[in-house]
C-alpha cells in the first residue's frame, strides 16, 4: 500500500479529510493533533496555554513528533499532522490542505462551539508559538509549501468536494 502525509494549518479541514481517506482506503490513521490535544487535557490546560508551555519546553514537541514519526513508518498509513510532509518525508504522497485565516477561525469556532474572537485569538497565539518552535527545533518554515506534492485551498470547497479531490489523487498514487 502507501504512506500518505496530509498537512496544513489548524481549521483547514486536514483532519476531516485525512480520517475519511484512511477509512475509504482501509488505512491506519495517525494524528499528531490528537496527541497534542490529549497532552493538553492531561495537564488540564487549554490549547493556547499548552502551546505557550510547549514553546518553552521542547520535550513536548519532541514527544509528539517521536510518536507520530514512529507510527508514520508503518505502511498503509495516513499521517495527519501540521508537520506531516516534513516528518514523513518518506511518504508516497504529501498533501497540503489549507484555507484563509478567516475561514479557518470560523471553522474552529463552529467545531468547538466558541466565539469567533476566542477561536481567532487562540489560533493566532498557537500558530505563532508553533511557527517559532518548529523553526528553532527543526529549522522548518511551516509557511514553505514546497515540500508538498499537491495543495488544496478549501476556502470555497465543501468537505465533500475536498474529499473527492483528495480521494482521486490518493487513488491515482496508490494504484499506479
């Protein structure tokens, strides 16, 4: 089978698509975001609070990435992570799912049943903290999309449209 890396910023739709792709192709699903959220819950912290702490204490990113990288080595896996394309460089296909900040904030607010202002503020803080951490820890510029094979902007596409497009690309790659 194959290893498919699906990355992109928070609220872009990458996790929704990655889960559906894993299910559609009967593949394993690995999510760095789930690991991050669980670690925040275990510490009884918000994502924003945990992001600030993780920025200062490298051990959290290292642990998340270590777990993700190990799981991503298995064949027949979809890797869902902001750094998926960077950390699973051996992937057969690296897909970026992206969207404009406003659309992402709106999606996060809706998904988490929060105000738009709260979703925006938390996301801005979280992403800046991550941007700095990833640069320091791995010398990765998360704004550099050249590591991806395919990039989908989901601003004007429904989840079903995005899934259909990603499905077609994945099917092409794994059946060639």
